[in-house]
C-alpha cells in the first residue's frame, strides 16, 4: 500500500470553500482505499489530507481522472501551498477494505 | 469527528515488533471510525498512526479498554517516544462509515 499525509494551506478565508471541493472529489477513484479530509483546529487555514492507495501508480493515475482534474482546476486559486507532504507505507489497521488490509 | 495524526518512534530495531502489537489492537474500539498504521519509508524507526473517532470522548475511552491497556503495556518498552501528535477535525472523505461521513 502507498500512503500520503499532507498539510495543505488555503488562502486566508478560503478553507471552507476548498474543503467543499475536496469533499466532492474523493469518491470513485480506482485503487483508493482511504481518503480523509480534516480541518486543523489550531490553524484556521490548514487542511490535513490522509490517503491510502493500493499502489503509488493508482495515486498517480488518479491525477488524470476527469473529476480530479476538474477539482484541481477549481481548487487551485484557493490553495496557498503545502506545509508538508509525507509518504507512508500503510500496513493495516481499521477502516481499510478487507482485501487491502493485511 | 475527532482525529489524530501521530508519528511514533520505535526503539532501534523494534519497529516490526511494535507494528505487530499495534495491528492487533485496532479492532472493536467503540466510536473508532478509522485507525491506520503505516511505516515511514524514509525513517526506519518511525510509525505513522492516523485516527478518526466519532468524538474525543470515544478516543479517551478507548485508552481504558482491556485490550488497549494490554497492548500499551506490551508496546511501552519498544517505544522511544513521539515525534509529533496533531489533533484534527475530520470533515469527511472516502473510507469512513457512512454514518460518520458527511
């Protein structure tokens, strides 16, 4: 499995608009096992995104999906940048599809 | 919802043993919506744990569950410390139980 933990920074006052776009774009991505979007309660412009994919190739492939490309285009003007992005290697836990966990 | 993103550090050489204990302890925790355990591919002793709970109270309550207390006791000698622990406020995404997502 391939994972990402990223901290995205919205432009001031744009976090809720950005969250709405992100929330629309998380369904029906092939190979996506988990994609959770969260506010940072201590940082008014920060969004945490934690992702699990069956492979890095599936993650890369998702960036070419029409709905993801549309979401990126719509979101881009509201994104100030990324504070951090960490690759992980998920090994299991609760909340993954059974065939993805081990 | 209540979330946590934590980076735990195993004592040198103990990551796999620690992962095995963590993986056993993630099932049947009331109010737990997501609990994913990952290796850090760039840091041989680091483990990332990303959690989503229906409430902070459920998270706190989990620490009193017999199986969690047993896992903590067993894991403690293998844990060097925590590099980071961030509270989040999950708002939705893919991979949460339907009643927990919105």
